[in-house]
C-alpha cells in the first residue's frame, strides 16, 4: 500500500512527530512478515513555516498539490495525461 502523509511544522492539529511515528509504525508492520513485505513508498511531506488550512500562501498550496498529483501519477503508473480544452 503506497502512502503519502502530509503535515506542517506549525500545525497545531497534526504534530509532525505523530506523522513520523505513524509512518515508522506502517513501515514496521508492512516489513515484519515475508507475506506483507512492502515495496511501495511510504512518504512523509512536512511543510515548513506554515500551519493548517486557511492562511497558507498560494505558492505552498500549489507545491502541495503538485506533490500529491506526482505521487498519484507514480503510484497509479499513469504514463501520460491528455487534457481536452
């Protein structure tokens, strides 16, 4: 199971340390047994100097969505995208 976890260093709702502990636990659970050996990525994205939700600068929102879409394209193995305008 590929996983992308998102948080921010100034987030008062999801402390980055909790996300890191959660990612470590996922990695441990998926890699303990030979049958469930994890080959998909478990990634953590911690945004710097921002908080949760409103008040986030537009450039940080764009960067976040770009990372999410890149992760999805890689995990879903999408080779190309066609946009009809």
